[in-house]
C-alpha cells in the first residue's frame, strides 16, 4: 500500500511577547530608561557650550574683547579651534553670547519684584542676591563693567530692549510702593542705580576692598557683615533727624 505522505512537524506555539518582555525592554528595566540619543546629543552640545563660555568669560574679563584670541579661548576650554567655531562662528558672537548670559544672571534677582511684596523684604533680598552674584561670579561683574566703560558697543541693542523693558516694569512696582506709603519717596531709577553700584563694587573693586579691609566676600563672616550694612544703609539711611535718639 502506498506510503502515507510525511507530515510536516507542527510549529510549537509561539509565546506572546509584550513590550516589557523583549530583551531591550528587560535591559531598560534593569538599568533604567536610557536617555534618547537626541537628548544626549543636545546635552553634550550644551555642556560643551558652557565650557567654552566659561573659558571665554575668564579671558574676556581680564583682557577684553580685543586682547583675547579665539585660540586662547579654545586652549582654555580644551577644545579645538574648529570645534569652538562650530558653536560660535566668530569671536564677536562668542563675546556677545557671554554678555547675554551675564545680563540674564545679573537681572534675575530683579525680576521677582512685585507690588504685592513688602518693599523692605524685597529690597533686602535683592541686596543679598546681588552680593551673592558679586561673590560667586566676580569675573561676570567685571566684564559687564568693562563693556559699559567702553560704551557697550556690542551690547547696546540688548540694553535697549531687555534691560530697559525690565527696569521700566520694575520702576512701576517701586512707584506703587511709594504711592502706598510703604516706601519713602524715591525716583526708581536712582534707587536701582544705587543698588547696582553698592553691590557690584565688591566684585569690580575687589582688590581695593581686600586692601582696605583685609577680607573678601569669600569670607563668610565678611559677606554677612556686608549684606547687613548695605541693607541698613539702603533701607534705614544714614541721616538722622537732629535730636533723635541713636
């Protein structure tokens, strides 16, 4: 009798896999969800930019725009010149980028002013924040000062937009404090100028401060002493009514 046709072996039932059961998923579960490649690349680029900006700030604050070369910045940042120019096409663009970052940091404490705040608390906090910046980022303050002394040739547009707009908005806050009787009559611009001058002096003239006092803001005790005194000078004033008790 004819042989019966050979039967094909039946395929074993396939296990139903889920996303969590794949090798890649198990690896993610074991080691945590990996950062997507695009985010990793973006973070790496941002880190590299930060290193370059930090190196540029250090050199620009000492030697200015014209006294600093792209090669010097690249060497300080430990990157190739071509890599630096990939992030910043020329020295002027790098310089302006540094100044923009500084302006943002410098103005951040002022952005929090609001008419609902107690003016003494707001101004006292502002003084502490600005002195903290002078202590932690003295190069930033000195570079900004240098740019102003030179007439702000590369930052004038920024000053005419962001800085002017912010000061105008916060001037209205100060006027509201005065109108409510919570602050003595004062022209807002002069108050802001005085705050800037008093707090940035400790960065811009750090050598003079150290020569005269033997101390710097890096000394925690001197820092707190400076904060208390600047706050008292601004908030209480130094003039007293004749005959008033000290």
